[in-house]
């Protein structure tokens, strides 16, 4: 829709558009219907109304069509601002002389019959001269106007709408939706009469009532020019006079239920505008830690999805409502059920977590040891330069894997009591990241590719860098109260490393994706055997025997002690 000074005028005086409020139960009889049946039901509701005299309209317009500045609200012309009474009727020779009573649905179409003749829902005060030029031509669109009102506000000319080639009157874009909803009302309120009316826009039937070309155009107009506050106020004002309403103003998009593509039945108590985005269901709540064997006294945190509240039940008990999260202490085998509820009352699917108890000291009572064992960390005190880490998304059972196209790929990971034991840094397994410490923060070094995790631009990507001293290769690492790791870019502090479950990948995001955790390699019990210098002379190893690069990139490694050709080397 084109912006005009009239549009700006409206925006100034009507910054908010509130839906019209029909009396309670006014549309109850139409509930559960759609299509032709809905139109007939609405006919039974709105057809009966107080009939006005033609002279009454002059006074009625002061209530129904007064602009905020007190002048006449003319939808046909912007030539001048008419004053009620003083500029009423009389003779006109040019645009701007006087205003008149316009049957936007021409009276000749219904042979000036009553009560249509004085129905305020299609009668408007308009410039008398423009009204006369419109005559009884149908509404339409023209690309070659033979006449235009002041500043091209309204047009007259051959139709450019497919299906009709006769002369049409095209109102301004600003009010096309208004007139479309007027015509929907006329087809509904006079369902018992319209089949006998004569117009190029009509099809000679009570339903759909309009010719295909006209109906398609009116439906498009209604969509492109939605219900305005002006229409809402006018609908309420006419209701006070006639005691009936225009349902297509009360329920924006209702025409799609009657003539369009909406297949659900009409419900006035829970109406969904088909042109508004349907409210998305919130995500299911998350549990930390996840289902499994836990130590007695473990605190499980249940977190609702973003912008939603939490409903949860313990061992099939009553559901408890809380703001966004809750904690449950596990002292016995426990099952927790939970779902999220957003502000619109839309609920997520239900999530379930089941917990059993293990002896203190870990599953089976054994300690976690070994060089290729990784355990969850939740404190910055566990961030040690030179140590190896995995980035894991526990909620989805995924771990950061090999480098992709400006992202990091993922692999499935099996965790037992927040512990991972298995292969690393090969295809299909988690990739080890060695932690480095700089004056700016931490670096995360991928020895397989001899690169650092980096971010080169403020977008949803995760790049590879080669300079540990570069800002884009540095990260600030903290932990939240749930133990999730926040790995925030030093270059772009609005972005953190997260897991995108909908487009599976690890990358950097401003918006909330799925949180990640850090797993730290357990201390080795001994230095693993290193292949002979003769066969692996150029490789660099960590103290636990893991290859991290070649001699050529020794200086690029984070600070720490390494094994080169069977000897320990200190990198400062």
C-alpha cells in the first residue's frame, strides 16, 4: 500500500488498532460453521436492523464519519476538508464544491429498494462531483484511467482486472479494504435479495453472490488493506444507530472463512485471523542432568522454553506451575514430567525424565580415570590451559566434530553419568579442543586441523583461525547456574557457541539455540606409549600421548608441555 499524507494523518491520530468488540453472544449462532452455511448464519444475525430515513443520514454522518479534526471523512477525494452542514449537498460543478450521500454499493443495482437505500454500512459522505463521476460503475482497477480525481486519488477507466473489461471506478489503496468489507456485508446482510440485483460485479446467486473476477479482487483488497481503527470506530458507531454490525470488521479475515481457503469452522470465542501467523508451540522443557543414574541428593533443574512458564509433575503427582524453572532433589527413583506454556496458553509436548540412584563415587563405585575419558565440568576453576576439552550438547546427545563450511559439524555421543569414554578427533567422533590462555581470554585449538575456533563476522558461523593472538580466535568462557557453558566471542560479544537443533550444527548465535556443555579430559594414569622417533619424527604429542600437530606449527600451540621426538618441550 502506498503511503500518502492521508495515511500519515491516520497514523498520527490512530497509533494503535484494537479489535472491535461485539456484544457477548452476538455471533454465537454462527459458531461451528464455514463457507455458505456460515454466510447464511451471519445473515440471520445482521440482517435485521433499524431502518433510517434518507434525511437522517446527514445527522448520522456526524457520528459515523467525522475525522479527528472534526471535518468530513471523505474516502473519494482529498481536494478539500468539508465542514458538516455548511458544505452539505447543493450544486456542484467541480471537485471540492460539496459533499453528498454516496451509495458505495450503487442504488441502481438494487432498484433503490429498502432497507438497502439507507443502510449506513454502505453509505458514506463523499465529494459530490467525484460521486457523480463514479456514477454506478463497479469498483475495480484500471491501468489507463480516463479521469482521475485531485492528485490521482480516485480513478475511472477500463478495467485491468482479469475477467472484466468494462469501465470501473478505482478507489484509493488506503480504502480498498474498507470497500471490500462493505461489499462482503452487503452480500451477507441481503442474502435473501442479492440474487435478484443487477450489476457486473454480481453472479445472480445468493452464494457466492459475486462474479469470480470481482470476488477475487475484493478478497485481495481485504488482505492488502487490513481492518483499520477508522473502520472499527465506524462499525461501533453504526451499531449504536442501526443495532447491527459488520462481522467482517469484527473478525478481520472472516471473508476467508466464507469465500476463501480457511477450512476450520468459525469460532467467535477463539477466533484466529487467517492473515496472522499462527502462534508457534513452545519447545519442550529441558532437564539437567538428563535421565539416568545419578547420586543421591542430585539436584535436577527443569527449564521451560524461552518466554514460557513451566508445568511439572513428580512421580505422577499433581502438576505444579512455576515461572520458568524448578529444581527437584533426587533421593529415590524418580520420574518427572513437564511441559511449557506460553503467554497465549499454547502448550508444548510433554517431556519425561527418569532417574535411578547409583552408589556414591560414581556408577559401579569406581573412579573415573584414563586418558580418553571426558567428564562434565561446571566451573571456571576447571578451565586449565593445556588441558583437552569437548564441546557437547547434552540435551540432543551431540558433540562438536570436524570442521564444516564455516560451521562445526556434529556427531552423536553416548554419555554415562556425564562421562564420555571413546574415540576422539576422528570422523564420526567428538573433536578435541586444547584450551589456551591469552590476555584477552581463552583459545580453543583443533590439533587435527592446526586451527583455532574463530569467528570472522557477526553472523551465524564458526570459522577456523590460525593466530592465537588474534581477537577473533579468543573466547570468554563462563558457566550458568545450570552448568551450561557460555563460550562468548571476544570480537562479537553478542554471539556464543551453541547447537542448532533445527539445522544441525555448532555455530555462533545471538538468539537462544540449544545450550552446550564442556567436558574435560580426565587426568591420565601414565604417559602413553609414543611411536618411535624414526617413524613419527615430525609429530607433536601431549603428555598423554595424543598427537596435536607437527613440528612446523609448534609455536602456534597453546602454552604447555609437549613431547617432540621423545623429549619434553615447553611452549611459553
